[in-house]
């Protein structure tokens, strides 16, 4: 679950916010007047999101991955 803060509050409590994010407990959305919001998230999560985006960018590859996922889910259900 993400929490939202202001740029000013982030500056004041930067270490605390970085601890929350670094421990994988939270994503922090930072609002700054006059600019777009930004998000702080663990680097590992960002890496995973970028990898997923890369894999799903190709329609052909996305179809293959979703088919395999559906197949694996069906097999898992049958074993129960």
C-alpha cells in the first residue's frame, strides 16, 4: 500500500521514508506543488516492473507468457 507525502515532509523525514521504502514496507508518493507526483519504491521492485514491461512489450511474447501462466494455473488446480 502506498502512502502519500509532501516534498517538504519528505525533506524533513527523508531517512524515515527511505527506511520504509528500503524495507519493502511501503511505496511513497511525493506531491510537489506545480510538478508531477513522483514515487519512491525499492530498486528491486522497479527492476521487476521494468523486466515485466520488457517481456510484455511484444504481443507475441505476451501471448506466450499468458498462455503458459494459464496452463500452469490449470495444472495447479487439478492437483488440489
